[in-house]
């Protein structure tokens, strides 16, 4: 792939990532707790009926300089144990509000570093979930793992608990890059631990990388991506580093090494894209790739791809998300509910029998329609506006009016070779895939007079 320089210069501007609509910086401070409880109860009567559980483990032993997650650097075993016990209590708090006929289709552990916890703590939480909820026949049970804390015995323990998807945050194989960003080295050789994982045929493996970090260059990054393909993961993500030091202060330290320019970042991505597609990986969304036989590739082909804050998924495993732990965001059909980022507040709130939700957003019907359009662009790179209109019993013109789309922008995208638009059907081109955030933003009425801060699109 070759991305035209004038296009990334034009479109490399602050733009939402659209992991939710509206984005998280539109959330409000909670002022009426009873509304929060009612929103959880109301979700029982909304779709999807499946339940997706997100568990946030914030703990890490050291802070990676690029990190944009909610983390806590600690080795305080008592605090960690108390946190685990609090998650168990949060499950008890949530369980009575959910319809017992609903089933779990997805459990995702994120962080921080979930595998920083002893396997006995993972067993406690998974045991609690299994005891309180039924699951669909083949739920997706996933964990984001840091190779610095992963042993073969730990993998064995996860398999026994039903985990069937593991994601490794590799970031780069270049030791100079890892040292600059304060990233710990793997405990075991990566090829050795992956070989052990692959001895379990039910496990699907993801490898995650970042481009835009100090000391990355075309030659060395090509070696990293080539090495990644030799490990043959089922999925591979190549994330653009989002430099937001006004939010994450530790990112400021990377500036002393120098960060790649926008042009250099584009070249790194182009190269990774070419290597991965040459190895038959299918581009998924903005920055993911999957083997042709992977369920994400199949879902993209049938335009049945979905995503939430935890990443891409299929409609089979899609559920309304109920988040456990600090900073976790529940993604219900009509509400986003975000837990406090303070562990102290989180523990105190749960001990009082009160959900630790500090920020929320109730999504109205118009926003749901806009969300649908944006999600289809971001997931399937395709929108049939007649189909969307039919789903909501509206005319196509009403959909366009809700999004406040300016068709001069759409014509401009089309003239630039980024999309095709005819007969109320919009489809992104391969080139347009890289600019999908910009294209999605053209259907976001909030962006017509935006006052919010976002990371740059590219």
C-alpha cells in the first residue's frame, strides 16, 4: 500500500477513535445513582441479549512510557488481594440486576497486566463467574498478557479455566526501542512460549505491536513484522502510538529520544501492511490483521463485524459489556457507565454495596442510529443506508439529516480514491481504510463544531 503524502498531511488531525459513540470524553459526572441502577436493569430488555464481561486489572510492576491505559505500579500483595476480593463483591452486586436467562458470550481480561495476578486469583474470579452465570456453547475467554510475566505453567492454568484467546503485547522486537519505552523483556523466549501455547489447538493467539515509537525505522521494523509472521499468530495488530502527554504525563519522557514524524509513521505502517498482506493476512478495520480462516476475516466478508472497547469481535460473541474493576466502562445498548479510576474509591464504594460508577452517558435514539452508521464504517468499511433506514423505519434522507453529513465532503473523499458512494451505498477503498476515522467523522454531527481533544488520526 502507498498512502499519498498530501492525504495524510490533510487528514492527520485530531479525530475520535470511535471505540464508542459518543466518545468517552462526552461522558458526564454521575449526579443520580438510581438512574445508573435502572440503566443496568433496563439492559435486560435490550439487544444484544448476550453478556460480555470485562475485567480490568490495573497492576503493573513498571510503567511503559507509551502507555495510555489506567495502571498502578505496585508490588503490594495485600492491595492486590483486596482488589481481587472487591471484584468478587462487584460480581455479587451485579448478578441480581441481570436476567438469569441471559448468558455470557465473552469474558475479556485487560489492564494493566492481568497476568501479573497469581493464577490462583484468576481462578477465584473465573470460578465466581462460572458459578453465577451460564455461558453460550463456545464463549470467547480472552486475556491480554505481558510476556514478562508469562510461564508455561501459567498458560496451562489459563487453559484449564477455559481461556481460548491470548493476546501478547510485544510492541517491538528491537531491544533499543523496548529499553527507550521502559518495556520489560519477555520472561521466556517468545518463540518458546508461543510454541507451548500452540500445543493447545483451542487457543487463538494475537500479537500486538506499536508503530511511532522512538528509534523505530523501516529496516528494523520490517524485521519485527517479519519475525511476527514467522510466529504465525491468528491475529496481529499494528497500533499507531497516540502521543497525548497532556493526559498521560509519562509520555513526555519519549520526546527526549525523538518521535517519528507523521511521514515516517505512515511509512512504517505501509511497510507493515505490505508484509502482512503478502503473507495473506486480511486487513481488519484500521490496524488489525487476521488469517483468512479466522472468524474476524469471515465476519468482515459477510459484513458482520462488530467491536467494543476491548476490540473487534463477531456478532456471535457480541454482548452488552458489563465492566468490573477500576476505570472499566460498561457498554450497554442505551448507556455507557464508567467506574472510578481510584482504587481506594472503588474498594470503599463496593464495600458499601454501591456501584463505583463516576461517569456515564445515556445514548438517545438518534445517537444510536449515528452510532450504527459509524460502527459499520469502522468495522465493515461499508454502509447500505437503505438498510440502516429500514432497520429504524426511517427514510434514507432522515438518516442523512441525523448525521448532518455534508455530501461535498463525501464527493471529495471519492475524488481522492478513498471511497465509492452510489445508490445510497458507501464502501471504503483499500486506501480509504487508512482514513476511516476521518470518513466516520463526516457522519458525526458533534464534529461539526468540535470542542473536544482527540489524538491525531494517523
